[in-house]
C-alpha cells in the first residue's frame, strides 16, 4: 500500500535523513522516501498511517496524510506565503537592531563614531547595551534555538542545532566576558576592562542569526521558483464549465461536473473536462499538454482534453473524464510524485547527511581544544569553533538532488514529457540501447495509400473510382486506407451489389453489369491476366515494404493500389539523433524479414528483429539487458510486458492506457522526437545533480578546514564567524540557483549540442529533387545507383514527391550526385 504524507519541522538534510530512518525502522514499511524540498514523504508497505505519523512525531517532527490535490495546492500556497512573510518580517526587525548593535560594537570601537556620553565613558554600559540588542535579535530568531535544541534532545541534531550552538556559544562567552569586565572595573583594573572589550562576540551572535535568516529567505524564494512548472500546470485547471441540464445551458464550477455531462465550449474558452465531441468542429490548442504549438483539428467523434483551448468554432462535448480523472490531473499527479521521489544518486548525500551534524560538532570541539593547547585565548579558540559550526551546511547536500529533480520534472512537463519517478528521470539518460516497437511507434499505425499504378488503357480516376466503391463495403484496415484516400480525392461512390468477402484473398461485387474484384495477385490472376509491367511493379512495391492490391473489372486488370503503414514524419530524424548520443537502436516487428529490412533502412535503426510475436518482446528485452541498460519505446497493449521489463519503459502518449500505465516515462505527443528530448533532458538533469553535489561536498571540504584555522600558519587565512555564516547562507542559495538553470534548457534544439559531443557519428543528409521519376521502378533504379556511391549508407526515393534522401558518412559533392542520376535519364532540379 502506497501512502503520501506531509512532514513539517524539517530544516536540513539531517532532518529528512532522521525522519526516513525512523519510519524505515517500522515493521511493515518496505520503502520510505522523504523529500526535503517539498516537505513530503512517500511510504510503501502494510504499516498504518497512524503508526507512521507516530514514528515521525517521536523523531521530533510533525506529519499528516496528504490531502487531495486542490487542498494541497491551497495549503502549500498559504504555507509558502506565510513562510516568506515571516522571514521577511524577521529580517527587517533583525537588520534594524543589528545596525544599532554594529554601530556600537564596531563603528565606535574601530572608527570612533560618536555615542551618547553615558555609553562612551562607561564600557560596562556599552557591553550591557550590546547584550540587550543581541538578546532582542535572538528572540526574533528564536526558531533556530527551539528547533536546534529540540533536535539535540531527540538525539538528531540538524542545521538549526549548528546555528543555535554557534550563536549561543558566542553569546554565552560574551556574557561571561561582560561580567568579568564588571568585576575588573570594580577592582580598578582598567587594562583588564579594555582587554575584555575585545572578547565581546555579541555582534557575531546576532550577525550569524541575521545572515542565516537572509539565506533562508533566498532559499525559500528560489525553492518557490523550482515549483513554478507544477504551479503553472495547476493554474491550467479550468474553473468554470457550461453544461446542458434540463435542456438549458448552465454555468457551474468545473469541479462539480459529472461523467456523461454534455458541455459547451465556445471559441477562445478552455475545455473544462476530458470528453468526446458530439457536435461541431474546431481546431484545439493542445500545447499545454503536448508541448506542440500547432492546433489539432477536432470533429464529431474526436477526443478533447481538459485545459486545452478551443481556437475557433462551437463545440458540444460529452464528458468522459472529470475532476482527478482528467488527463491534466493525471499529469499533475505524475509530476508531483516524480518531484517528491528520490533518485538513486541521492543516496550518497543521504548517507553523509545522516552523520554530518554530529561530525561537524565533534570537529568544532576538537578545534577549540587544539587552539587552547596551542596557547591561544578562550575567545580565539571559541571563535574558530563557532566558525566551524556556522559554515557547515548540510542543507546544500540535502537540496542538491531534489531541486534538480523538481526543475527537471517541470521542464519535461512543459514539453509534454512526463517522468513518473525521480529514478526514471535519472536512468533515462544512462541507457545504452533503445528498442522501438514498429507499428504505431516508428510508423503511424494507420495504413495509407502510397502508390497508384494504372494498367494500360485505364485512367487513375477509373481505378480509384472502382476501388473506392468496392472497398467501402469492407471493414479491413487496408480497405479503410483506400476509402480514406477516395474521400480525400472527392471520388463519387457508386452502389455495389452482391458484395462478398473472399477470406484471405479479396473482395467481389457488381457495379451494374460489371464484376469488380480486389485482392492479391493470386486471387486476381484467376479471373484476369496480369501483364509483366504490373507484375514487376508489384514486386518492387512489395520489396519496398508496401502491400500491392490488384483491382479488376470483368476479365481485365484495372491496376494496382499500394498501401503501407508509413513512417511518422520525424522517425528517421529522431532515431538519427538518438544514435548520435552513442545509443544503439533496435526495431522489433512482426513483419517478415524483407518488409522489416525496408522499414529499418528507411528509419535508420542499426538492428532489426523481424517476425517477433507479441509474447516474445519481453524475452528479447531481457536478453539485451544482460550486457547493457535498455529502454523500450512502445504504444500498444502487447508492448506492456516489454515496457515493464526494460530498465526504462517509454510510452508514446497517443498509445493505449495499458502501455502508459506500464511505462516509466510518458511522452504525451506521438512523435519520436520527444523520446530523444526525454533522453537529453535526463542527461542535463543528471549533470546538474552532479554539479550540485560537487559544489556541496567541495564547499564543506574547503570551508570547514578554513573555518577551523588550518591555513592560518601556512597562508595566514583566518575566518571571522560572521563570514562563515554568510558563506553558509549562500551555499544553499547557489545550489538551488544552479538547478534553476535547467529552466532555460531548450531540450528540443539542444539535442544537436548534446549529439555533437560524440565523435565519429557525424552523418551528412542531402535531399535531391528529381524530375522524371514516374513509378516504383524509377525509385528502385535511382536508389540502386545512389547506394553504389562510396560513403552512402542509405537512400530513400519517392516518385510521388520526386525526391531522394541520401544519408552518408562523409561529404559527397553535389556534382557527383547530379551526374550519376542524370546518367540514368533523369534530371536533377
């Protein structure tokens, strides 16, 4: 059982490590993940929520079950506003009193700034004044002391404990010095009074608290920015809907809609729920969900999604998904869960964070003892120990991974790429093999008419007219392709009588007194003679991965219409980009060897596995996993086992719900370019995490010895506790700011930058416009001569578009290509 909780009271990585350890030790808890950034915890197992909450409270923190999305959103917004307001008020008040304290302690002592006579002449009065001002600042920032000492009592010291000990030690020692000064004055020892004046660290105690509070303010502001993408998605949620009830149009809250409600969407309005268009037509802007800016045409029967925008036209829709069941709500939930999760790379920081604060406290004590044994004063040794306490920052370690995961998930959501978990966001960039299902993934999954070859004596309109009239009687996918083509061309349908389906062979019907037949060559040649030219063209079409369908009228062949499941427009380009990232590409298909090889060459995959049965895909994935990490890209129900078995399962969003549920990553569009973008985003996020961890570790490795005074004897470097506090304040801010840079990553255009880093994979792609190609035979001829050129890896030729696309491993002169093509009797234009 999976449960989500909101955890309060955590201030650093040591806190989240403490909570995670306390809950993980419970019987029945199989997995526990605590996210410091979002203040959330996810558990898996049989333990009850009451037991889990009790364990968190026993550890010294607060917890409650996470509520619904809308309640969470409102509560989180209020919490963030209150936190920022509280921090702002504390900073203003602290700075006012700190200015007065610094004027007295440093302005007068160092630069002889004027003071009232009562203070200027009485050093004890000056000390009392500093004590009062520092107490006021400590009261203003009492949260550090309450949280810090509470954590120490619970044997789980955190960052607040370091701040409280550092500031408290400076204050206690300064107070002791003040009383000693008072005693020296009573004894008339003026020299001792002046010496004790230099032992005051009231300004350090106050400055530490103020600077850490400023750092907290910067951190809270930056952390708020990391959730901007998620907030943006939430803001897309429609507020109102116009539904038809009792025959009237009524405006209601979108949250009150029910399944089956009929609702109206006017031009420019946001669609209130997922649904199906039952009346009207329009173009809908789906960029909020898919990242694609081009509006999608919608007619009766089309699906629409909540939060998309109706550009023009009046739509009447029936609700099929409302509230938390809409596509938008599922995306928000997916992004939230990914952001709250923990990536495997974070385990290093977690292990360090769990022992970090006790180690730092030990180092601070050792530092004080070492300096005292070297003959330094208590004040000097204490200053070094305080510097160690306040410069150490477990927060930077704790934030290094979650802020990058949060921002990366948000960037992906904006581009229609949804990572279900933090682990999938990390793992996607590490894959070495990318396996693609063919149908619906590399290809469109919908057969289309690709070629029309008329027999001698017949026109294209005669062939299409007969084919359209006959095929519209059938429900076969190949028939649907021809019917769709006929409608597109505006062909008039004629009435067919005595229609029959010949299973596995073809169709029969009568058009008036004429007998029409459609089917494969074996079926048609029983009734009409197929001449050599048509037979050659049929063989060329079959070799090109297309299905040639013959049509006859009485005892004469009308011609051939070729149908094929065509490549998606961006498939070849996307696969080329993935290959340039050093990832091996594999295509799985149930097609025969010849058809599979043709499709494989067209799209550019490196390895083709043909004649794969649906239940064999999972075994193939597991075999590939023996050597390398594998990603599986698919869209169908039969892809689900393979998607689950792969290290990373990537589902094309236009696919089935079962495939989407089985996948680790979902691209809401239907293009393979988004798969390449997902890999690039994962690589960039992983790089950002490594930068953050490097900074966090290096900061502490360099900062702690510097604060302890390790470099004083060698280089004369000495750190004042105030500068240590300033450094601590900025460390977390720097980590969060670095993660925010991911927001500026243009992952679609940045693919080129990522792929160009791989040497030895550069390809040259040229497109040639050719005049004179009239049939598949011409295509094959042009393709054959171009493939013979040294360096050419693949050629795709089309007599319909009059183009040939050449992929080569090196530069080939335009003159060479032109000469070879024109030798065959064609003209390069």
